[in-house]
């Protein structure tokens, strides 16, 4: 028996139009685990999306024809979509064929209704304007009206694998739903039908009634196959557009490591970490032997992929003989900048028994930072507990890590 919601005084007036939403198909070709109308498009079912279009169209009694056992699910979908039209909802149980399901829907149509539209739930994205055009054609005097689209593809008549003849596509159109009819015409046509037809227009035409055509809509395509389902899902929840660019992708930050070692034995006072240490023995080397500055240079050049300190400041560059940290670091800053990088920060550790860094750490960091254009530089110092050549006081070693960022 059809299930109607209560109707009574003060509720929405009984409309002249009813829409039968056929949702009883099994959806075998779709390959879903549920009847077709209850397969999801996004967070909601095909039926829910179909009903959104129905309830956005002119007010009508809405009869949802559901598979046996899914009447309660159909009612839930209809009520959650109907808004203030909940009193216009009816549920009917479908039959084994589409024709039987439509007849079940007709039995649930209220007596006051004069125009009946039959709509496939599988055409879930049909715009409300299509419903309006069909209703308008019936109100203008047509016994029946269906939405159609022109056939675009070239059509051939075939006999097995052979093409028999071309078909003039100007005479063809693809039928859609909703298909609308005068209530008395549709009732009589279904009562007289003695064979199965592919759609309601064919049932009415077999009873001798002309059927008018109105403009359909490409969105009213039928979800039949998995490809159709994916097409509908793409329209319901389209993928966000990706912004493409031909510009070069900025490089990622890069890290370099540098180390340097010098033995004591140079002439004059010690130069280390960009500072002069009066009274301390000098380090031997091509320049001033500043192991801290040289380790920083190696780390920066390594991060930039520019080789090492020997490449740019070796003995074949006499202009750096005796040069101090500021000359090495300023030139390295320029090389790194020319390669498209800027310095993020530098950290360097000194291993030596002498000199003692604690009292001049901030001064050393400031000198090194100034030579590198204001980049952040941190210096730490440690002894090796008497181990190795640094523990024996024979020299100084330094290890540096540098971070470069795209300029």
C-alpha cells in the first residue's frame, strides 16, 4: 500500500501536479552494492540529488517509488530534501519492471492531481527548469510532453557487423525525463498497455496520443554505467583547479658542511674567528690560518655547490696571502649571492685548548656576522680533554654548518 504523510487543514494546498520519481531499479550495470538510487554521489545518494531538483521545481505531490524493503530509506531521503514541502511526500513500492513501478506510483497519486510527471531518479542532476518546461507544455494543451536533446553523433543502421544505411539524425532526438502527461491520458494508456515499453511516452503514443517535445538539458543524462557515475561525481564535487605556471620552481633550502685545521707555528699574533688574539701564537697557513673563517667558507661554498675554499682562495690566488677573515667571507658572500642564494645562518664549533673563547664569543660572532653582510653566526668552543693534536696544543680545528635560502 502507498505510504502518505498526513494531510489536513492548514497544510500546503493539494497541487495540480504530481511527480513520480522512479527509484526502484537494481542498477546491475552500475555494479553497486545497493539499488542504483541509493548509491552515493558524494555524501548523499543519487536519489537525494534527484529529489533536490524535484523539490526545486514548481510545487507538486512527490511519489517516490522504491525497491521493496527500501521504502523507509526512500522516505528519509525525501523528507530530508523536501523542506517545507514534507506534506507533499508519498512512498510506493516498485515492481519487477519499470512499467510496473510507474503503475504503482500512479496508484499513489492523489485524486486532485491533473498533470503527472514521471522522472527517473537515475537522471539525478536534471535542472528544475526542465520540469517547468514539461509542465508548461501540458498546461498549454499538449496531452504529453518530454524533454529531448538533438542527436550529435552520426547514426548508422547496422545488420550485425555490416552497416546497412545512414540515418538522418535531423529526424532523431534523445529522450530524457521528466516525461509529463495529462493525468487522464496517462491513467488510460497504462490501463490499456498490453506490452512493455521503454518509456512512458511510448505507452501514451501506443494509445493514440501525440507527445510534444521540449528542450532537454545535458545535465539530465542517465547514470547507468560506472563511467556515468564518475561523470556525475565530477559535476557534483568537481576537483579544485590546479594553477600551473611556467616559472622555474624555487629551489629548496640547502645545507653545507665545512671543516678546517691549522697548526700553530705562524708568524705574529693569532687571528681566529675574525679577531686578533694578541699574545697568542699564530697559526700557520697561506693566509692568516683562521680555521674558523675557513671552515665557514667551505660550508657556504658546499651548500651553494660552488666547490671548496681551495678552488677560490688556494695558493694560486696570491692576492689572499696573509688575508684575514673579512676578505674571505666578503668574497664568499658575493659568490653565494651571484649563485642565487642568501645566507640563513651559520654555526661553527672550535676545538682548541687555546685561546679561551668564553670572554670574546659575542665579539667573534659580531665580527663574522658583519663580514657576511649581517647573517646570523653562532660560535661555540670546546676542548678535547687532552686528546689529539688539538688536545696536545699543536693546533686548532673548526667545523661549520651553513644554511642557504633561495635569494
